[in-house]
C-alpha cells in the first residue's frame, strides 16, 4: 500500500483532512467524510466518553490528556463539525460544568489566569462558536499595559503574547504519557495516532 492509500485507510478524523488537503476529492465528498467524525472512530469514542455532568476525565484541565480541555482540543483538531447536533450537545453543558480546578467560580469559556491555557480556551471556544470575548479583552488590556483583574501582577504584554503562541498543543519537557494515565482512553489513543 502506498502512503496515500495508507492515509485514506484511516479514521474519519484523518481521512477527511487528507481528502481535503491531498486529493482532488469534491467538496461534497469531503463534507460527507467529515460528518462521520461525530459518528465513527476516534471522534465518536471521545464524544461517548463525555461524563453526564458535561466534562471529560472528571476535570477541566486535569487530568492531563483526558480532561475537558484536552478532549475539546482533540475534537477541534479532528474537525468535528461545530454546527453538528453532536457538537452542540457536547458543548452545551461545558459552560456550566467545566470550571477551572483552582477556582470553581471561573467557567471554561471565561478563561483563567494562565495565558497559554487561555489561548487554548480561545481557540476551542471560537471554533465551537462560544463567547470568549472576556479572555480576548483581558489579553488586549494586557497588550496595552492596562491591568485586567485576571492578569494582575503579570508583566505587561506577557498574557497576550503567550496566548498567541499557545494555540497548539503544549510541549513541555519531561511531560508525556505517564504510568498513571488510562491508556485505553480515546484521547490517549488519538493523541498517540496524530502525534
């Protein structure tokens, strides 16, 4: 099997992107394949792993790799159609259920104090059509050197600069799949597959 055949003989989360980027497939075929992300493979497994309270992994940012943030980031990267019924059902409870671990008063799409995590929340929220203006406004205030309550005590410009640099996955030395992570969680399998 050649490389293209191997890529196309994969999960819908990868296949639709290969079709879009590396083949001359008609847009309708790409859209049909993308719609399968919610119903088959990694995307469906990850959606099914959402807990009744609307979170994944029992937390918002922790446990790493299986948390709500990690799971939503994967669904975003898999290309789950944000307008699909499955995406809307998954996102609906997140605003109320997913609160940052250190401050239960802070909702996921309202952001938190760490700029790189806020960058992820902005990327995820924007993709799924959530209001993330509060996070963006905090970053803008920081760019101007103003002090926003969320960023008080941080050097001017640091929050917004770090948020802009962190829209991708976190790469931290010494971090990775540890023995304590549940290896059979869909997030772990998908993370390992897409790098």
